[in-house]
C-alpha cells in the first residue's frame, strides 16, 4: 500500500443497529431472528470509513459478544491508533498486538481504518487485495429445520434462485436424515456440504462416517475448535473432506492444521482471524500449500458483505462461499442490496469497500450511536 497519508483521525463513533432477518436462522448453538450489529465509523481529515463487528449478542459462538467488543474497542483499541496519522493500516496490527484476543473487535476497527485509507487513495479493497475476479460464486447456508418438507422447500427456493452450493447446518440426531432427504430429492449433481459448528466429539466418528455415501463437498468444523488432533484422527476415519472454520484463528494456525492433516479445506472468516489483512495471509498460506479456501459468512450487513466479496475474489477462493445476496437474510439491507446474478455477486470496485450505509436505512435500524473519540483542537 502507498505511504501517502490518508489524513489524521478526527472522529470515531460506535453505531449499534438491529436488522430483522427474513426467517429465523438456527444452528447448533442457537437461533437468530435479528442481526444485532456493532458498526465502527471513522472520520479522518481525508475520508471516512466503516467497519462491522461480527460478534453475536451473547458469547455462544465465540468468547466475544457485541457489548464486550464495544467496550474493548473504546477502552483498549482506539487509544492505540489515534495518536498517529493514518498512513499505513498494515501497521495497525502491531499497535494492537499487546491486547490479548478479541479478534472480532480488532477486525471491525481495522476494517473501518482500511476503508478510510483506501477511500482517501481512491483504491478499492479488491484492488488492494490483488483480486483477480469481478464476480464471485455464491453458496447459501440453511439453518437447522425440524420439518423435512420445509427444508426441501428452502433448498428448492435457493437452487431456483441460482445459488451454486447448498450448505446444511447439522447437529447430533439431525445430520444423516436431512442430508439423505436433500440428496434423494435433488440428486447427486447439487453441490452439497454440511456445517457442524463443533457440535460433535471424537466418539462421533461412526455417525460422521455415515455421511460419506452422500458425496458431500466437505464437512465443516465437526469437532471442538481446539481439537486439532481430533480432527486429524477423524480425517483418517472418514472419506468426506474436513474443512476447518472456528479452529482457524490465524495464518500460523492454518499452516499448523494443514501440516497435521486436520483439514484439506479452510473456511476463512475475517472477523474470526482478526481482520481482512490476516484473512489475506490465511489465504496466502493455503494457496502455498495447495489447500482450497472459501469465504464464510456471519450474517453481515451490506458493509461486511462488501468486504467479504472483495476478499472472495482472490485466486485461492475456488469454492462458493457464504457470500449470499442481501435478500437471503434481510428484506431491507443497510446498504444498497447485493443481488444474485446467475449464482454470483459483483465485486464492489468503488473506493474502499465500495459501499456506504443508506442514510434512511441507517436511521431506521440504529438503536444507539455514540462518539467515542474526537480529535482535540490544537
């Protein structure tokens, strides 16, 4: 990135929004009915930028949660970045390194700063990453359904819409039956995968092996995030490729998991690894080792979706990601909606992340807004 100054940070505010989901989204750790998001808005003397924190309301998926992320950003992260000109966001990570953990909070602040810097330089996030595509293939994630008929209706709806891959959330006692139903109804040509969200244990190898006959693209995160050895053992017990998600928290962690044989595919989520810069490093590690990657989703608004689509345009993203269209989750998005076109989304090519909140939508969805840093007059 150019060292051309992108201005000094004049203001940082935290914005809380709530956007209703079009239908409840159930996984093995809970059910969401709204997207309760924390946004970071940075204003510099040269531009402004937006970041989105992907933490949930409660620390069930990860140890982070929205209120905690806001506290960490305000008390510990912002003081480490506001005293110097915004000249190189690549250096932000080193400024925040002494704060242990909190990758989602760090990722949100980094995204806002990166957006502001790139807007000041009239460069898109995709161009900064070195993206090679202008469109990315899209898959869709379907939450756990108690009714098989309802599940089949949802799969049919998304296939008719053009999605190029179907992902089913699974959990113990809700795994083989729904996969079998989808395979028998739609046939072997549908690209199908499952996501366990760490709901199984090492003792569940036979259950997971029962998924092998269905020709799945992968099984995502079957065991606990810290059970790398267990995943390596499971990989020798089943034929279905194992993809790690929650276990991958850094580029080094990805390299270790691959070396140990714990996975042959990686799902990259920027918030989980501490931001889009580290997500790009995870991509590079996987490409160097011949491991395909895809971009995961965390119910992002159009802000996070824009950044995800830019990331997914990198060459190593060879599998359709969870970069679904806006209407998959929201009747009305925070930004101009992302629209599915022949199973793909267009990569934003405007400066920064390429999108901004629509003023009316931001006003309607905002539940709290607070300035947490303002540059003192000198």
